[in-house]
C-alpha cells in the first residue's frame, strides 16, 4: 500500500462468486469454492480512479488450494455468465503438505495428529 495525503495505490481482493455443492476441479471432492478477483488500484480521497493488474483465482474449501484462473473465464464469471470451471482452466501450485485432511487446519511438520480434530495425518 502506498499512500500520500490525498491519493495512493492499494491492492484488493474481492469474492465475485461462491459455487456451492459442486465437484472440486482440483481434488474431485464434493464441496464448494470461491472465485476471487485481485487487482491493484489508484485512489484519490479513497475513491478508486484506475484499476490494473486484474487477476482471478479459485480458492477451494476441501483441499485448501488457491489456483490461478484463466483471465477469460474469470471475466465471463464476473459478467454473470454461467461457466463450469474445469481443471483445464486452473493453474495450481503444489498441494500444501502440512494441512489436516479432515478439518483443513495448518499443521506443524512434526505433528502426527491434528491438535484441532484429533485425526492422524
């Protein structure tokens, strides 16, 4: 964030759509995911004037992944079109190794059991 008096530059993330009761395009589980738009903007008196660096992401609840979504697909979703997101539309990073498979909590690498739900990793 960059701010001087009456103007500045800031980044923002917005959830533009939440898909419920769908098959996860990453792991295949039956759960939900959120489509997120991230961008940088210039503001004067906290009023956005110019937006750039617009990107789209999908955050899954089941496997705790954040995947980049193709810009064209994200723009179509933002316009309100009915789009089915498939694995071909996503670019995902490696799966986090220290996530509990039952509750999704972040775990230390030395833990054999989840301290939140008690499930063995």
